[in-house]
């Protein structure tokens, strides 16, 4: 019995060999979504996975969201908050809360969990060292531009500081707040920020963890997951998507069109989904390829 259990562990390890070889030294940008990070055990598992990737020779970079955490902070402060086309309408007052929650709370939590394993994670706001420069973005509803306040569209990425951290053996943990050349700070959807960074770093993969199994073909009527699709197929689907899937799939499209060979949407509620995606033959979730 013991030998059989040990044997199956060896098989699992050896199945990972081709993937370890293929992704050795590869930069992988991981977007960790607010809805997949509400459970303590899952958060600890996520941190373990990221450290595992680092220790086996990949170069993970984390970009995190925190939508639910921002919403509950705004609620507590009695500040109203709505979404248009998957983006939070952000007043100057809300922007202060967004920055405080993302940079001061959610980012710190992830850094802390990773650093239980060693001196790896360093938190950064997208404002730091001009990482993300943005301009004011309008949402488009029925073809018309709609003002959504201090929401930013990234126009420039300076990833020098991120590269320096990676080269120093660290794991950058980035919050999706951007600076503007106009002196403003901007709230950027974290999926969008992750894609911009993945393109700039020419990552091997963009992996977006969320709270559904992947992209559902006929959501909300049924939950058949689309296993894989091309950038062209995704582009054709984009106008049919709703809510949080709009920025998420838009991010995957930006990544593959920008030279990232694979973009994935995974279920962050599945323990160790990152490892399953990268190191097993089956793969999980939805994969987008150019
Ligand atoms: N086609 C679709 N497939 C899967 N989920 C969808 C789809 N369209 C909309 N959604 C919604 O998008 C949500 C994921 O986006 P979001 O809540 O912004 O996630 P996160 O906080 O992880 O960024 C899902 O929980 C689901 O409610
Ligand atoms: C403009 C915009 O919508 N910004 C997001 C930023 C956080 C985020 O993207 O968090 P998730 O990944 O958890 O959704 C927000 O304010 O909620």
C-alpha cells in the first residue's frame, strides 16, 4: 500500500518534468482576483503555488485585484459604488478608498502570505517608478462613451523596477493603481493591468484566477466551459460578454495580440489550480492562444 502511494506520487512528479523543462526561466504573470481571494485556506494555497513556481525556476509576477474588498470598504464608509461595463465608477472620494484597500490592505496580505516561505515578495503600486501611466478612460455602453470617473486606461508601462526585482530573485506583487502625467491617480481594472504588464514583460503566460471555472459559452443559461479558443474567436465573442468577463477576456485578448503565447482563465476556488494548469497534461479552465 505504501509503495503504491509512493509510486503514484512519483508519477505525478515525473508528469511535471516536460513542463518544468519547458517553463524553466519563463516569466508568468498571474492575476489574482478579488473573488478568488476571499477564503483564507485558498489564499495560503495560492501563496504556496507562487513560491513553488519561483523555487522550480519560473519567474512569477503577481498582479492583484480586490473588487469585493473595495466594495465592502466603500459600503462601510457609506460611499455608493456602481459598475459600468465591468468597471467601477470611481469618484475622487472612492479613489482614495480604492488605493488604500488595494495597496495598503490586499497587496500587504498577499506579500505577507508569500513571505511566510522566505524573503520573496515585494509589494508595489502601479504608481511606483512609473510602472503604469494612465489616462482617463470612458466606458462604452451601446456604442456611446460614458464617464466613469477616475478610471484609467494604461498608455505606458515602465517595467524596469519589476525586472530588477525579478532579476534579484524576488516576486513582485503589483496593485492596479496607475499614475497620470496629469498628476491624477487612476483606478485600473486588475485584469487589464495584468495584461499590460504581461505584454511589456513578454511573459510566456498570463494566468487569470477568478471565481468561475473559465469562460462559459452560454452564461448565465448554462455552465459549459470553453476549453480553448483563438484570439480571433475571442474577438468575435467580445461583444456578447457581460460584467466582469468583459475586462477579463479583453485582457486575455490584449495579451495574446501583444505577443504572449498563452492566456488562461482558471478557477481560483480549486486548490492549487495554478499548479494543475502549468504542470499537468490535462490543463484546466479556458486557454486563449493567438
Ligand atoms: N461568459 C461568462 N463566463 C463566466 N463568467 C461570466 C461570464 N459572463 C459574466 N460572468 C461573470 O463574471 C464573473 C467574474 O468576473 P469578476 O467578478 O470581475 O471576477 P474577479 O473578481 O475574479 O476579477 C463571474 O463570477 C460571473 O459572474
Ligand atoms: C476600474 C475598476 O473596476 N477597478 C477595480 C480594481 C480592482 C479589481 O480589478 O479587482 P478584481 O480583479 O477583484 O475585480 C475595482 O475598483 O474594483
